[in-house]
């Protein structure tokens, strides 16, 4: 035993000595001499993990001339979770001893062969005859420098971050600045023909199709295609066009074109300390500066007019971008999302376009839709819309045509594209032109129904007509058969309820037993009923079987009639019901992505929703509630708004479910007395006085918005006591101006949406005003979300007057086991 203990102490001591020596040794070792071989392993001299989970294994470091602070280094780099490595040049923080520090995380400014990462035990060799050579651990050659017939003496990491191979006379043979990746640092130049090429994303560094390059007549940002499509251009003056030796240089405060008459390309914030600019995966060229010991994006240089939608990959191929964020697929049945959960990955054609079946080509029309590539000089001007469409239809290479025209003119500019990237909603008040898009689609032998803009003019149109006609006849027969069946059934019913048009379908208990395979697959359970999955024909349905119903058949049917008459895209649709003997069931549309609570509270099995998805969900809920409050024949209060009652369909459209606690009140009676109901955590303060208005829904909505932004429950009993109550935390953070601390840590790119996130936070705070008369109406909420209105500037920042009355013994149950479609029809009357 003592032996073991002493060997442990020895090991510990060795470890401590080693790690201290690593940190204490002064580092300023910018040079290496040939020949040297390095093996990528944790025992490389200067291995440090950073605060973002990345690790650098530095081979050479050029300490900041100030003696500490951001410094350039080269070596192996891996991002979290550190499975793959790149040989890179990076900016690290160094302490005055020259040790690399944990924070800020390293920023990579150059890498060898981004498409091919290496693993543990990869080798990097510096030799005089071939310079640097990188081989993976299986011997594969990953990258090497080209130093034909020159003899390399060593390498040097310079003060500007350039990795230079030099010869015996100290003259440069090869330098990383001549092979830029996606980043430029202060002092770096981009000569004609050189490119910055973006990576696919932060975890896949393969080159994407987006690049920035200097051409003879200007600086261009393009997406690679045949031919490439421009999304940004900065023309240079006539004096400089055509000068092959002109180049641009990244200087302090600007990007300048260096020629015999230099000119500014971008003017930007002056460097506080170390700056770099990176062409990022989304096509933005962002300028970063090291300010107050962290990296901050201080400028977005390729500002594309008129808004953030005009980037080729913002919504993926064929995705339509609106309001900066929302991505959607073109309407109709020709396109499907690549990943229904991530709208920004774009859409694909269900039937690919085939040049051997040109007769089946058609164009679908998207009004008010434009394309980032309006700056393309290859447009055809002065033609009319029909000719533009014909040009595209007749040329198989053309996948889409974009037509721009003035208000009072039928002729305009026509842009033909061989590949369609992201589309955008046109806002004529910003762009000052009208625009429509025509996308080529391939009709299948029995094409999906779509209101084509070319009505039966061609053979394929006629074919479409015939097929559609046939389909209508068949549909007619089916419908009459169903009607006949249903009439037969209704004659057996004795309660005299007729099938009203537009009303939910009446099912027999037997039918629902069959539809749900005798209630086999349970979707959720609540205090008043259980929800089962089922099928009615091809449609998936959710069947709720109510328990302990106290209502008579007449009340039940009246309630069904009310619910069945409420139709809105953001409300879960009631398809049918059953009132056989003692059985009471409701049939709803099936929502395949389940309830919102499963998506917003941090969970390992699901990827977190991105900002645009969250924004869309918030807007959907607001619109659904607005409809209930303002647009129904009778004002309807929901009274139990919470994430468990928000359901998501396959495209992540949010719909409000569960009108179980809702009370119908007349429009002229603005207040109603009811007993306390709802779910703790979402209850407005005025529940304690029992005088409630539709503003209680606004309050609950505010709570839900906070939960979506923060990724946690308002009352979260897994948190430490002082953090248990989110609204209380919000009050504290709003007073100390640290609201952003609350934002869900799994939400990516918060800094780029900061303004928008703050606006939604303020909106939530407006909804959470203690005094219900100071809360906005849902109509105002929708307007704020659609950017047609501002949040009330003078808010009361006291949100919690007392710890809310909570029925502690019921919290766990009520909140956690909230059913997929909780109770209907069972609230007190
Ligand atoms: C790297 O090499 C060392 C020594 O040869 C070996 O022990 C280790 O297993 C290797 N690691 C990997 C991941 O191949
Ligand atoms: C390199 O050297 C070889 C032999 O000395 C010669 O044939 C070749 O042309 C040289 N290549 C270049 C690029 O100078
Ligand atoms: C290395 O680069 C620095 C500039 O950062 C320069 O002053 C120095 O002379 C270079 N050393 C060699 C050996 O090239
Ligand atoms: C280094 O400089 C000397 C003198 O200028 C010259 O003779 C020699 O060829 C140079 N060596 C290389 C490798 O360029
Ligand atoms: C190369 O630079 C180093 C220092 O950077 C200096 O000591 C050496 O004398 C230089 N060699 C030549 C040939 O200039
Ligand atoms: C990056 O792209 C790869 C596919 O190329 C994907 O699997 C991965 O999830 C993406 N990562 C992020 C952070 O988006
Ligand atoms: C990275 O993206 C490229 C291009 O989309 C893809 O081919 C490759 O498989 C991706 N790599 C990883 C590791 O996801
Ligand atoms: C272009 O060059 C001419 C002659 O060199 C000069 O007079 C003129 O001012 C220049 N124009 C611009 C815009 O720099
Ligand atoms: C072209 O640009 C270079 C780069 O500075 C400059 O030296 C040269 O004078 C320019 N030539 C012409 C014809 O403008
Ligand atoms: C950039 O210029 C500003 C103003 O002249 C100066 O304060 C700053 O130190 C400069 N930054 C660098 C990195 O040289
Ligand atoms: C597009 O606009 C035209 C003319 O305003 C109209 O006739 C057509 O129905 C619209 N098409 C769609 C799909 O909205
Ligand atoms: C066909 O369309 C492509 C791009 O859409 C264009 O580049 C090409 O010139 C067109 N061909 C003809 C013959 O018009």
C-alpha cells in the first residue's frame, strides 16, 4: 500500500513538474530549422486547450511585440471535440511569460489543405529539398509546399502572421500569404487571381462554393457555378481597371486598392489590437477585432443590398428568404425541404430536371420573388416577361429565369440561371423594381396538381389537363361513395345532429377503435384524457379519448361545434369527434414533431433549434393567439398557453392546441370571472384576483417566449434555488443590463442576431408587465414581430412582486406530464 501511494505521489509530482515547466518556460520561438520532424501528439512542446473546447499544439510562436497578448503561432489545431486536426497558423493569447493562455480561444487564419484533416500521430516534416510536408498517420500525403530547386533553411512565423520558408540567405521561398484560405490579416494582400474561399461551416472546413476575388474591374464575391454567379461587387475606377499588377491590401481602417492611383474599397473600424477578416460559410465577410480580451465581430463588409436575404446560401438551394430569416420552399408540389427541421438547408426538386424529356419541362411562377444575382451583367434587357420565360424553357441549361420590371412597363431585364441558389422576397419599396421568378420543374407522367401559369398551351399542358380531369372524376366518385356511407351511418344516429358543411366529421366509436388499432399507440396523457395515434385513410390523426366527462351530449356537441368552426393555420385543426353513448373522443390533425417543450428544453437527443426556427415559432404562436383574441366571432381566451400545448408539424410550423380551458366570452365583455386554472409557471399575476382578461394569455405567451429564448422552463426545479425562477432572473439581469446572459447557450451565432434577440426579449418583457393593462394586445405583438411596430419604450422592470402562489404539490405532475393534447371540455363551467 505505501508503495502504491508513493508511486502515485511520484507520478503526480512528475505531472506537476511537466505541466509547470510547460507553462513557465518563456516562449518566443518563431523560427524552426530544417530538417525537423514533428509528430502530432499531446507531447508536442506547447499544447493548450482553449475555452471553446479547441486545442492548439504549437510548434512556433511569435510573441506579440508588446510582450504578451494576441500572438501568432503555427502548429496543429483541433476544434471541439478535438477528433480531427489541421496544420494551421492561428492567433492565440499569450501571457507575459510567453505561455499560450486558455482564453481567448485560438483563431485560425490559415490552414494547409482544409479538405483533408489529419489525425493523432500525423507527421509534419521540414526538409531542405521539399520544405514542409504533411502526412497523415497512415502515410497519406496530405499537403506539401512547392519549393522546386530551392533549398530551404527553415521557417519563420512573422509579426504579421505569415508563415515563411526561407533559404540560407534569409530570402523567402514560399509564404502562406500567397495561399490565402478564408482569412486575411492586417497587412495581408490579395493579388489578382487570388481567392478567399469560405468553408462549408465551422465543423466542416472543406471549401464551399463561395469565394471572394479581385478581378481586373473590381472586387467580387461569387458562388461557384457554371458560370459563377455574383452576389457582391465593388467596381474600381476606370484608371485602375485592367492593371494586372494592382492588388488590394488589408490596412488599419480600410481595404485599399494599391495601384498608381490607390482607392479605398472598404472603410472600416480602426484596429484596437489585432484584426482579421474572414469570408464565412454564410457568405458574409466579417471583420474581427480583439477588444477587451475577447474576439468581437466589428463589421460585416459585404453588405448586400437590400437586406440579409441576398446571399446565395442563406436559405439553401431554391429556398425563399424573407425578413432576413424565414426560409421556405416554393409553393406547390414540386419541391421538398432538404431537412424539414432546418429550413436554411434549402429545397430539392422532387423530380430532377432531365434534358432528355424536354417536353415535360414547365415553369412555375413566383410573384414578388427576386434573386441575389441582380448585379449580373449577363442579363438580357428590354424584353417582355413571356419572352424571358421562353428563353429559359427552350434552353435546358437554364434552371430558372428572373424578370425585373418597372412599375409602368411590361419590358424589363431577364436573368437566366443555370443553377438556382437562394431566392428572396422582393420588396419593391426597397429595390424599386418589380420582380418575378420562374423556376423550371419536370412534370412527371401524372403530374402533381399545380396552377401552372401556362394553361394547356402546349402538349404537356394538355396532358396535364387530361390527367387532372381524370383525377377529378375519380375523386368525385370517391367523395360520393363516402357521402353515401356517411348518410347510412347518420341515419342510425338518433340525436339529430346533422353533418354541417365545414364542421368536423362525426365518427363512430368503432371507427376510431379501428383507426387507432384499438388505442394501441399512446402519444400523450393528461388529467382529462389520453391521446392516441391513428390513421384515417391516408391521413395520420391524433385521437383524444376524454375521461370523467361531466357534460351531457348537448353541451359536448355545442363545444365541438365551436372548436370545429375555428380555422387558422396556427391552430391545431379539429377533424372530427365521437359522441357514442358514454364515449367522448376528439380527432385532431396529427403533428409529427410533437410538442414544443420537447424541442426547447435542453435535450441531448435533438439538435437545438436555430434562431430563425425559434423566431418563426414565436411568430406562429402570436398569430394563432391573435386570431383567437381578435378575429373570431367570439373572443376566445386560451387560458393555458405553454410549450406542451404548442405542437409542431413536419415543417416546424407551430400550432396552438388545447382549447380545454378556454372560455368563450362576448366581444363587449372584456372581463370574465372564472376559477383559477392553467399551469403554474405560466399564470399571470391577476389570477390571484380572479378577474381575468385576454391579457392572461399575453402573459403566458411572454413566459413561453422567454423559455424559447433561454432554453429552459420558467420554473425549473433542477436549478439552484436562486436560479429556479426564470422571470426573477430576468428581472435581475435586466436591472444589471446583462440580459444576454440568459440566452440559451446552445443557440449558435447569437452575436449576429443580438439586436433581434434583444428586441424579442423586450417584447417578452412587455408581455410580462405586472399590470395587465400595460401589456400589449396580441395584434401589437404580431406587428412587433413583423417589424411594423416598436416595443413600448417605457416598461416597468419589476416583474416579480412576490414569489407566485404555487400549488407546490401539483407542480411536478401538472407541468411535467402535460399531455400532448391536454384536456378539452372539462374545465369548470
Ligand atoms: C500514436 O503513436 C503512439 C506511439 O507510437 C501510440 O502509442 C499511439 O497508440 C498512437 N496513437 C494513435 C491514435 O494512433
Ligand atoms: C530544377 O532543376 C532541374 C535539374 O537541375 C532542372 O532540369 C529543372 O528545369 C529545374 N526546374 C526549375 C523549375 O527550375
Ligand atoms: C522572421 O520574420 C521577421 C519579421 O516578422 C523578420 O524580422 C526576421 O528577420 C525573419 N527571420 C528570418 C530568419 O527570416
Ligand atoms: C546567398 O547569397 C550569396 C551571396 O549573395 C550567393 O552567392 C548564394 O548563391 C546565395 N544562396 C542562395 C541559396 O540563394
Ligand atoms: C538571417 O537572419 C538571422 C536572424 O533573423 C541572422 O542571425 C542571420 O545572420 C541572417 N543570415 C543572413 C545570411 O543574412
Ligand atoms: C457542417 O456540415 C456538415 C456536413 O457537411 C454537417 O454534418 C454538420 O452538422 C455541419 N455543422 C454545423 C455546425 O452546422
Ligand atoms: C464536408 O462537406 C463536403 C461538401 O458538402 C462533403 O462532401 C463532406 O462529406 C463533408 N465532410 C464531413 C466530415 O461532413
Ligand atoms: C486618372 O488618371 C489621370 C491621369 O493619370 C488623372 O488625371 C485622373 O485624375 C485619374 N482619375 C482618377 C479618378 O483617379
Ligand atoms: C499598376 O499597379 C501597380 C501596383 O502598385 C503600380 O505600381 C503601377 O504603376 C500600375 N500601373 C498602371 C498602368 O496603372
Ligand atoms: C490603427 O490606427 C489607430 C488610429 O490611428 C491606432 O490607434 C491603432 O493603434 C492602430 N492599430 C494598429 C493595430 O496598428
Ligand atoms: C402572379 O401575379 C399575376 C399578375 O398579378 C397573377 O395573375 C397570378 O395569379 C399571380 N400568381 C401567383 C402564383 O400568385
Ligand atoms: C442557356 O442558358 C445558360 C444559362 O442559363 C446560358 O449561359 C447560355 O448562354 C444559354 N444558351 C443559349 C444558347 O442561349
